[in-house]
């Protein structure tokens, strides 16, 4: 959920309605600086209620939950449901205290599921984790057998032989041999298998890759980080900052390759808890399935050492997240889940930027607050192409626009366009979060005043003063700015997710929001309901490609969500109100134009069979919109080809559903 939980929104709305009208007017007109100051005073009576609400979202480690999840995992393992067992063992490990024998058993059990699933390398990693966390010596022969089996499967014969020798020694030292009869049998089987592999071993051949296409030629823009040299940054009063093609662009050409400045995984749905309830959910959500730092899909997660919520794809990701931001966020997990993803993104943004940079830009905004809200006032000199980019908001002194905190800070918060009630909710939320940072003794971490030796554990207590320190007020102001920016500038990182189990070879998928992120360069693209680009994601990286020919001088456009293919103009215009502009793209203008029959010219358009540009024309003969192409075709002919294709697709799907993939 982007915004806070419904109960906190309702309390904020009631508090707003109960305020004196004069105070409401002051808050509505307040700058971000003044809004934070007023919010500190108004939050006091609601703080206790927020603490109660946050108790419903549990992120602490619960050993009882770990035992329950492990038992459920054992049950699934016995039924042969190894994938389900794997996820349940991961949940169990996330609730156990690090270094305990119990967590080592969770990793060992998970390694057994991984072996059955054929993930031998990851199985070895889990065995290593079990050993490093103090796996009981009496149980060690069991995991050593598993380790030897993995090594054999991976053709690491010498290592397998060494492990088998160690295992024989351990069993021989145990006086009660009857307890190891099954393991001895397994050991002998592995020794036979090892001997066979050694006799049949062949010199390793160099792996030959498949046929690969030529690598794409990529020349980065000298003025815009992560952007192609075929783009230019422009500014005018109507469109603000935007990107245009500086040369002709062909379909499929990469235009932007950007790593998110910050991203936060969306938690996904979980069972709602009432006060005092305990419910351990066996369902897997996004928080269980993807790395909380790099967003890679998880197989065997590495849990955070301090909370049960954060999970990572590797120890390296866990360590990097802890160093960069999670050592501050860890003890606040329940509050962050209560306040919503936007608040979480805002906090992580200032943590990644560092207090020095945050403070510098907040102070700068006080000196030029009006210009910051009205960038065209400071950019009259850059309305033409020859003016360069030096004066464009977000650019450095050298005129270069980078995917940096400075660029992010200059994304418009639209302070005056947000409703007073929404701005009040956001203010209360960020002030509450900063007060909790202070109360938990995390202020030094936020202000980058901790030494590495102090990073090991989150603090449990700190200042109890109701008044925020001046530094945390600065942090709160920056966070409020970012929460307001996110309504217009948040980028959903999406993945394709299956809709149910599917039937045979036919699998239905839909894009789902995996994370919310800030992409400063991607945010330069303006919206169109019929865009000329498409966006794809790999982890936290976005790639923008041209979806049709783009002529030199033409604006490069991106769809914010409402697309002409998926919804009518009235629905699109309603959804776009959150961005505080009225869309005037070609699709909207044609649909809104009186006398136009539905959306024939857009919705039923065809691509040129030669260059893939859009075909144009209201009569029977359609012409390519690309002036350099000049291809024409009959609408009737193209419609007939479309109907034939649709019929063939239907037949192919029917064949797939009955298992006739070859014919399909």
C-alpha cells in the first residue's frame, strides 16, 4: 500500500476536520518547513494510536512462529512438496535468532529441499550456513552425506571424496554403529557412485555458448547520465523538462538505462491482524519471494539478523542493505508497514543521500523556494535548443543531469496542488516517523554520525522529548517533499506474474507492482496515452526502448499507466488527475474531438508492414506515417490479415490446452 493503513488515514481525517478553521487555512498555505513545525505540535494526541496500529504489523523475530513454520515445512517435505517446504523453512529461519542451533536446523532442513529440487550449489550454501550457525555435531553426518551427494552431482569429485572420508571417520568414532545403519548404506552407495564417476570421467570441455546476436551499440549521453546520445534535454513552460530525439531513432533502440536511485519492495497482501491476535500466514507474498535490496527472485533467502521481515538473495546484499539503510529501518519495520510504501521510500531516500546533501538542498530550497516550485521562472533562458542545459532544474554546475539526489530533489512536489487533507496526512506521517527515529536512538544513524562499530545492532531507546531536534526537522521536511513528489514521480517496478496454475502449456500472466522507486532520468519523460517507448525492468534497473520510429526533434514519451489500448478517454483522464495535468496527447484529442467515430483512427490502427510505423487515413487506403517510407495498403486487406491471425491464435491456444504443443 502506497499510503498509510486506512485506520491512520481515518484518524488523520478526523483530526483535520476538528481543527480550528484558521489553523486549517494556515496548514493549507504552509510551506514544507512550516508544515513540519505545525505537525510536530498536532501529532501528540495521535502518537499512542499510531503505536497501537503498528503493533498489528509484526516484524520482530518470534521463536514460536519459527517452530510452527518449521513443523509446517516438515509436513510439506514428507508429502514431497519440496517447493512449499522450501518457503516455509525460509519463513522459519527469518524468525529464529542468528547463531542459534534452531536457525542452523532451519538451514539444514532447507538444504534437503534444495537437494530434491536439484539446486545443488544453493544446497551447499545452506549447508555452509547451517555449519556456521552451530549445527549440532550429533546431526552432522546427515548434512555431510547431503554435501557429498551435491558435490558428486556437480562433478566435484575430489571434494566429494574428502567429505566421504571425514564422514567415515565421524561414524567410526561413534561407538553405537546401529544408529548409523541407514547412513552407512547411503555412504556406501555414494562411494560406489564416486568410483563410477572417477572411472568414466572425461576431460572437461570448454563450454560453447549458443548463437548470440551482435551486442547493441550504446553510446551514453555526455549531458544526461544513463541516457542515449540520441537524446537531448529540453525545457519549456508548457512541458517542463522533457527529452527529445536529437537524431532519428529506430524501433527497439535503447534510449535510457538507469538504476533506481532508491527502491522499496511492496509488501504484498497478508492476513490482517486485530489487536492481540497471532496469525502465522503460510502464504508467500512479494516480501518472501524477492530480495529486499536488488529485487532478484529468491530461492533460499538470507534473513535479516534483526527482524523477521527483510530477506535477501545473498549475504552480500544483506550486508550492503544494513550498511546503507537497514540498520536504521530495522527496528521500525512495523511502523513503516503501517505508514505505507511512500513513507518508506522517503526515509530510504534521505538515508541513501546522506544528511549533508539533504541539509544542503533543504537550505537551498529555503533561499529559492518560489523558484523551486515554479521552475520556469528560473529557466526562461533555456526554452530553445541552443540554450544548453546549464539552467535546467536538477542539472549540476557543469550542465550535466545525473541520476542523483540533486536531480531527485528537483522533481516537483506540487505542494499547492495536493489537497490540504492529503498534505496534512503526509505531514503527520513523516513527523511520526522522525519522532520514532529520535525515540529509538537512531538520530545519529540518520545524521551519519555513527562509527562502523556502532552499526551492529539497532538502538532500543533514546530521547524521550516531544520536540524534534533541528536536524530531524530538516530530515522530516525533505521526507515530506519526497512523499508529495511520489504521487507524480513514483515509478512502479513491475514483474509478470502467473494468474493461477494455468492449463497445460497455456499460462496467463499479468504485470504486478513489485516495488516503488525513484528514477530521476526516467522521470524526465512526459506522459502520452499512445507513447513511442516501452519500459522494462531487470531487478532495480529500468530500460527504455523506442516502440516506434521517432524522428529527430520529436519528443520521447512514456505511458504513466492509462494507455489508449486498455481504457477509454474518460477513464484515462480521471486516472491522470493524480499527476495534476490534463492529457493532450494525440489519442485523447482524437477521442475527445466532436464527430470522431469512437477511436477508429487510434484504436483500430495498423502498423506499416515495411517499417512498423503507424498507418494513417480514414478512408479505405492507409498510408505510412513515416514520410521516408510512403508505403500504402488497403484497410480491407489489413483487416482480413488481422482476422486470419486472430483465428490462427485461437486454434493454437485450443491445441495447447489439449497438450498438442507441436501442432500449435
